[in-house]
C-alpha cells in the first residue's frame, strides 16, 4: 500500500520501471546496430531472438507491464503535481530545471504514441505490409529488407526522428532522476549523473536516428 | 532610486487577487528590500490607502518569515539570501519589480504577500518526538558523534522553513524541507530510534497537506536561502526505502 500510494513509493516505482524501459531501449539499439555489419548480421540477430520461443513472450509481458505501470503512475503523479500548483506566479523564472525536465509528461506522451506506431510498423505489421518478405522456410521475415524498405517514405523517417528527439529529452532527465529517487546520488555525484543522463540520451538519439538517415542517404541499401 | 513596483494584492484565500502598480519614488540603495516596502507602506498609510501586508520577523536572515517571489524567483534570486537580506543596491534606478506571494495549494494567501505556511508545521508535527533517557543530565561526551556526521546534520538543520523550496518547485513539492528535517535527525544516534516511523509519517503528511511530488527539478536548492542541498532528498528516499523493507 505504501509503495503504490505514497509520494516517494510511487516515485520508486517510476524509477524501477524506468530502469527496465531504458535498459531495453539500450539493448534494442545494440541489436539494431547489427544492421551496420550487414544484412546477414541483423537477420541472424532476429533469428536468434525468435529461437528463444516462449521467453520472447515472457519478456514482452514484462516490458508491457513496466510500460503500463510507468505511464499510469506518471500520469497520476503529474495530475497531483498540477493540482498542487493551481495558480502560478505572474512572473516565473526557473534557475535550475530544464526543458526536458519540465516536459516529461509531454515527451512521455509522444513516446507512447511513437511506440504504438513503431509496433504497428515493424512488429504487428499493419502500416506497411508490403515491406515483409519471407526469409527461408522457417516463417522468418527478412528483417534487413523490412528495415530498408520501411524507411522508404518521408512519414516513417520524420516519425522516428521526432519520436527519438522526445526520447532523448525524456531519458536526459529520467536517468539522473532515477538515481536521485533511489537515493543513489549525493552532492558530488548528482552533476555527474546529470551529464551521464544527457550522454545516454544523446547516444540513443544518434544511434537510433542514424539508421533511417543512413537508409535515406542510400548508405544502407538492398 | 525611482522604482516601479508591481505588487500582488489579494484580500483573502477566496479573493482572485491582482497585481497593483505602485511607484517607489525615493529608494535608497542602502535599504533592505523590506525597508523599501516599509517606506512604500508609510506612504500608502499617509494617503489613507490599504498597506501591503507582508511577513517579516528577524530581518537578519534566520527566521524564515519573509516570503516573497521577486521577479519570478523566491527571495529574489540572490544566492543564499532571504528577502530581508536583499538590498536595493542590487536593483537599478527605473527598474520594474514584480513582488508576489508564494503560490501553492498548500500555502493559501491570507492577505497580499502573506501566506499560511501551516502545512510545513504539520509535516514537522508528523515527525514527532525523539526518544531520550530521563534522569540526570548526560555527560557532554557520553555520546560521541563524528565531525562529518555532525556537519551533515547541521547542514540539513540550516533549513529555516521559509517555504521557498515549495514556491520555486514546479510541482509545489515540499520534499527539500521534508528531506532536510528527516536527514538532520536520521544520521544522529538520538534520531535513529524513530527514524523509520518519522520518514513515513513526514512524507505522508506532506502529501496530506496538499504538497506535490518531487520530480527532481532541483529548483528548490537553487532558490533556498540557506543552500540546503538536494542530497537530503536522496537521503530521505534512502530512509524511506529502509523503512519499507524493515
């Protein structure tokens, strides 16, 4: 009860689910980066994931739970915070906080819609069914072909770049925030955590965005 | 100096309130901000107008009573300075100055710049007592406390309870105040006995009294007139987790 209702308890839940989500985003980028090695590498990586069988579904359920909990508590805490400040001063000058920190609910919302689109695009295969061609006779999809053709139009490229800019803003505040929430920071380490947080966000942005941009530039092609 | 003041005027918690422009034609750079307001009120009183209500007490930066958001920053934005220690030499002739009260659901406006900060007292009350042995006076050195711990506790105890942390927080969270009060006792042998009950009760009292949740903006430390560090919020979080698992 304390954990799910108190102010600090719910922040701890936000931090823990945040760790799960950001860890996944980092591992996902590592997996995606096999596209730089070539078609065989990313297809082999996809094959490896599919060979895990039921574990993939366990993993997906854990991710879904973390995602849902993070969103529900995030919205709840934000609404409480807005209610605690019914009226602002006519003049407000912030000394320390930044754009990313003040817009966590907005960046979180954009990321939610981006994830839905991303799943429809590459996982559920609704938005662009033409990009799927079979690979072998094991029911596998040619993932390299799917990615290169998936970024043929302007819309997916713009959607991915925009989504990842918001991910950068969200993670840039989120990582240092979770260290503070879990009590893992002090006056010496907090500024370092802040820089680390921004760095991770930036690496994720550059890493992820480089794939559609290199495809658009014709450097990754079939 | 001649200044144009935009001062928040509000008759009570249910009044809408608005900014009123008042000229301060003869301000000395050697005056403190509150002395300048005293002169403004003197002029208003002579004219038979309603004077500006504002909180003040010690006027030497230690009581935590003065509570004004000046040009959008609690206490005016001069590092580690309360309003009473802010001097008019920090302003220029012809400046326009916005003077507003703390704004938070937990701090209803009583009148003009005076707000009810009872919520902070409720958090303190929830903190409760610290156990001590009765009987004769204890020997001075019977309970040794290391210098780093004593310093840490004293740094937390610097909090004067003015509420600038709440006023500066985008979420109106009182977590720096609560963190400082929890931390100052949690590291001392006298405070450790009730530490777990205290952290739970104080964080709950903060929520019950209408304060928001901390989302790590660190505006509180930046505007704190005593420079209380957000490491005490991390300490509160550690104490909270300790209390949860034991």
